[in-house]
């Protein structure tokens, strides 16, 4: 058993982000207490700081979807085996990922899957609930845990057997409305990534090979991490009528005729937290995007024995003044100021505010930005406004910095030699492709790069050729190795 | 396929609450769209209205526990079999309830339980995290799904294989602090039940027979439903040091010595929603306690073809005026006003506000209370204040009404003949008991009544005898049949 006050040296990171990013990532997750390994293979524990970030994401998405008329609900963890086989592509796609529970009460009974996604169990109920055009649109979201058994080695937040997510499942009268809203929920994900988490993303369409099993079109937001790997941050699927057919969902339309509705589904997971760490973190640890940080400020009194009571009181007053930023006011005696500085840097608190004897005298506080280390002496009368502005500025600068990095790490290539070199150099590639499934597979086998998305803002490809097979290009597309 | 507008007769309840309460209960849950049966034995679907009530409970408890310094986190769904056996009583208590998943990757590997409660998986991590007195108290809560496999027949919200709950798990330096907080979280549950849901409860201690497997003391809030069955609404367990021993949790105290900490755990589930239905519902359907109702008001324009546009506009203005009460403003053309009245009565919306041509003329609205049917004509200038006051009044009156019913359904008995008759008459019994485990079991076998709790406000039992065995009474206690 160790006295924690002596642990401060071992608490810091032992590698740099540039030097060994996988090890750096794991150390940040563990030492900033975002997550921990679980005693179950492939599983993780989400610790309070990690969960608080998830809650910030939940709160924001809940606010958005409430505006959009989506309500939350909860469907069973268990799915009968027969449900999976009803939609053939879906069944095939999820087959290797499912954990099964035997149905012990009923020897002849079918097995239950532990949900790897909930289309089938939800649409069985939808088939019962939807009768008339008056019941449409039906827009339901679920926050829940998901199990995908094929994962062996956990990568905290990014890959684990169990994770948390939300899945929205909507049903519409028309294909147009369905498609429009499929894109709308993708836009909500862009807002979460960019406006809440300061993570720039590319919006686009998944290739046929990479789309969701059971969808006709999958839209995605993709970001590029500093190690050159792409991360899919959220997807929205246009399911067309495949599941409606499989689960016998129909409605009486306004003319009294029986019609089949159109569906979409869309999901986003605790992966987002991994993207925060990778995108913004540095050699001192985590850097939290200010809008999502549960505590935006840490107030640290610089305690000298002589004026101890007064300084602690001054720090508490600063805490009260800044209460809208949910400050941590750390007046603990058993840790030094230096230890506290390290701790809040490791944990990524956006602003540190120091209050010492001189500051007290001058009626000011010292404001230190986590990302840049910039130190400013701010009069108490202006502190609240200064903090609000600095947090917003920090959001913008984190976003811009990541945007510039992604631009610098994205390479335009037209020939396959260039393609291979760029992927080897850990870049994301923007190029043109024939759209052929087999060609895409060969590229994956040669380079381990997959198609990320056909961007919405795609230029004209007329006259251009596929980067790999020389056939005519069908679209511009991003390739990268991916998480 | 049926046109919904013709369904209104079949949508209403076909039995009365007094006439057939079990059937009435199921019909309310289904027809008010709180929940539905799932295609999996023993499981249920929580529909948006049911989930919104759960969210109201979540929001309130999250606000309370944030004040109390408890943070949310998430631990794995799967628990290694060996963890269960570490705390003997706990293992024995949960044995019949566990669903197991085979560990297919590892032929010699142990099975995984799907969590029936998370003490063991959480305390394994606690053992790693807690080193020094500086790490205490550690106060973590988890919102999650729970599986208890022994359930065969689902009773919506009240009994199902899978349900949602929260479980708080705290660790303290001293027994005193632990015990004090065990009672504090019970008080939080009382606040949720009484102050949010208007459901009166009795607070007390569970008997040895009824306590949580692994606790030294279980505290409970109990309510009595109108069918004479008691419902346990939340429990808080003083775990003492049993789990700390089993999971090797220790800390260096302020004197530098290794010490063993003290623990509690406390939980509350989606059962609460069943209690709302049973306590407040009536022959027209659900009655929602105003503070928890997601929509506190439904505004229904009384549409006449001539003034249609104006009336709809007036209804929308009333909606805007009352927006803090998250009103439903139902301007749909395809349903009659009568259909809408029935719908919002069935769904328990606390206040219905009608706006018709005459009201428009008089600059007033009609306010109808769901529970009493009281109808008031209120000038628009006073409407907002009137609604706020009426909702609070409704909360108080719902609570008082339930309190009086429970008092009337609780019988003081001193002899066993009286006891048996009272239980047969579907009453809760307040009596004295010897405290003997076997005596309690015999009473259960004879009457199907179990001990509910030894109330905190218990009178003196000196000189009194046990209601059953004539031994000296140890305490006053409540007995009832229970959910």
C-alpha cells in the first residue's frame, strides 16, 4: 500500500503521444481515470470521468432529438434467434458477433442473442403498434448496452465486447421523408462531434462493402485520429423497406389502402470518448473540450501557512463566483499545489485558476489554459466573463487545430503507388474509385486500408480513373486504415 | 387493419379497478402505452410514456446524488462465476436467479453471469482503486439493466426477467459514516416516492429473513397498493465489511495502518412505475403524479368549422403561454375532441385545457383536473398561475388520498386469528413479533404474508407478546402479502 502523495511521479505519463501513441492512449485512459480494464475478457469499466463525458453527449443528443420529436424507450436485451434470420443480410452480417444464451426452461426453445443491435426486436413491436398513417412517423430512440462477442482484446472505448450506445429507429410514410431524416440525424452527429466535442468530421456515404447489414445506404461521420487511423463516429442507415417486409410492418394510408412504410436507424457510441482522448490529448494527459467537460474549471489555492484561512476562503469565493462552470475547488491540505496542478492537467480540466497571497492582495486570479499553458492575471471583477470567453475560444482553437492536422494528414492521390506510400505514411487518402466491391477488397488486402466514405462534397469525377484498377471512376472517396 | 378513429370504444378499459385489479392494471399499462409484452418470455418493452416516467425519476435522483457527491459510472454486464462464490451468503441468495453465458473461447474458462446485481464486479475494481484514506469515501452509482432469470410470467414493471434500475455502491472509512449514509440514501428514496410520485411509504428495517444476501442490515421503503399487496419500492443495505473481506479492499488510514473499509449499496428500479399505476390510476386509466408527468397539460381546441383557424391559433397561444408545463397541443383534425379527451384521460395527463369559441370570446380557458374531473373557467391572464397552483394541489391531494387509503387498509392486530382474517381481507397488518426466523417462516406458510419492515417509528413493545408464537415480542412490525 502506497501513500498517494508520494505517487505523483508514477502517476504521470511515461511515454509521449508522438513517441508511442497506442501506449500513450492507454495510459491516458487509465491514469486520467476515464476507464479501467475489467476482469472479463474484452470488457471495460467506464469510470466516473468517462461516464460524465458520456452523460454530456447524452444530454446534448437528448435535447436535439426531443426537438426532432423522437422519444426514448427501452427494448429487451434478449433477441430470439429466429428474429435474426428474418432479414437475410442482417443475419449474415451479425452472425459472428453474437453472444448466445441458452433457453434452459424450454428444451425445444430457441436460443436468445444478447443484442448486438436492436432492429429485429424493435421492429417486431413496431409491427404490432403501427396500424394507420396516424401512427406515423414513429420515432423512437434507445440508450442501452450492446454486446459484440467477437472482440478479444479490448482497446478502451474504441473496441470492447460490451459498450454503451444509442440507437434511433424511425418509421415513415414516404421514402422521401425517410431519406431526408436519415441525413438529418447524421447532421445531429456532426453537431455532437464538432460543436460539443470540437472534433472535425467528414460526412459522407459508406461504400456497399462497408454499409450496415440490412441497409440500402449507410451515412457516416468520420474523423482522422493523430495516428493516421480513421474513426467512424456515428452512422445513419436508410433501411428502405427490407425490415418492414421481414417484420410485416404495414399501415393503412390516407386513401384507406394498405401500405408498407420506410425506415431508418442511427447510432453513436461510447467510442466518442476515445475520439476525445486521441484528438485533443497531449503529453501531459487528457485535454477536455470545454463544452463537454463536466468540470470546466479547477480552482487551486496556493496555500501558505500564515494566510491559510484567508486564501482558502478566497478560493472558495472564486468557486462561488464561477459556479456555472461547475468548478472543482481543491482546498485539500494533504496534497501540494504542484500535485494538484499535475492532477488537473492529467485529467484535462480546461482551465486552472490559481489564487495565492499576491493575487488576493491584488484582487485577481491566475487563469491557466490546459491546452496552451497560457497564463493570464485577471481581475476578479472580470473573471467570470473572462472564463466564459476563454472556454469558447479554447473550443474554437481545439477544433481549428484538429482541422488543420487532419488536412495535413490527408493526401490527394491519383495512382496506386502514391496510394500505398500514403497509407504506409499513416495518411488518409482522398482519391477516385471505380465503386467495384472486389476492387475495394483487393485494396484492403494489399494495404489494410478501407473506404471511409464518399464525401457529400465530392468533386466531378468525369474522365477520371480508379486509383487501383484503371476502370472509370465512379466517385471520389476517402481511404484509410481504421479503428 | 382498423381505422384508429373507430377504435376509441375498444381503446378504453373493459374492467374497473375495484372489479378486477390485476386485469385493470395490465390494461392500463398496455392501453396507456406505458409498456408492452416482449416476444421473449418474462421480458417487457418499456414504451415512451413509461420511459419518460423513468427519466423523471432518473433526473430527480441524479440531482439528489450529485448533491451527495455520488458520481455515475458503468461496470460490465458479465460477472465471472468465481466472483459470486467469494461472498457466501450473497452467492447462495442469488444462485437461482442467474442467467449464465458460456465462455466459448476458453474451454476451461469459467461461465459468466449476466448481472443480477453488481456488488461483486464493482468491488473487484474497488479493491484496485482504493489505497489510502484519501480515496475515501468512494461513492459510485450505476444506471443499468438487470437480469433475474427465475421470473417466468411477466407482470409489467413489477416482475420481469430484465428490468432497469440504479445501484449505488459506497465505501467509507468508518462504520458510523457508512451507517449514517445507508439511511440517507433511503431518505432519498422516500423523497422520490413521496415528493415526486405522491406515493406514501413506510420506512424501516427488513427482518433477517428478508434482508439482502450479503448485508448485515437492509432498510426499505414500503408502500401498500390498493389490492392490499405491499410493494418494496427501494432498499438500502449496510454491507458492513463482508464484501471488503471477500474482495480484499483495504486502505492505509491516517495513522499509516492498513484498515478495512465499510460499505453500503442501495437500489431502486422501474418497479416504481408500477407503483404509480396502482396507486393513482382509476377506472378511466392512468393518473400521473403532476411533478413526474412528462406532459403536465394537454390543450384541446374545440373545433367548429366556422372558426377553425382562430380556435387552433388560440390553442397554440395557450400552449405557448404554458410552455414550462411541456403541454401537448393537440390540433389534429383527424380525431374528435371526445376522442382526445378519452385519450388524455387514459394516459393520465394531469390537466386538460379546452379552448372553444365561447372561451375565445371570453378570453378564458376551461381547466379540467384528471383525478377529480373538476372543471374551472379561468381567465387567460391568470391561467399560468392557476395551472401551477392546481398541479401542486393535485400532487398534495393525490398523496393525501393514498395516505388515507393506506391507513384504512392497515390493521392493528394482537392475536393470530385477527392476523389471518386481516390478511384474508387484503389488509396490511401492524403487530408485534418475536423476531424469530422460523416463526416468520411458519406465518408465511400459513398466510402467504411476509414481514415488510420494522418501522423506524416503532412504539414500545415491553410486556407484549409475539402475534404468532406467544414468545416475548422483540419489535413492532408490518406483515402483508407482497409483489
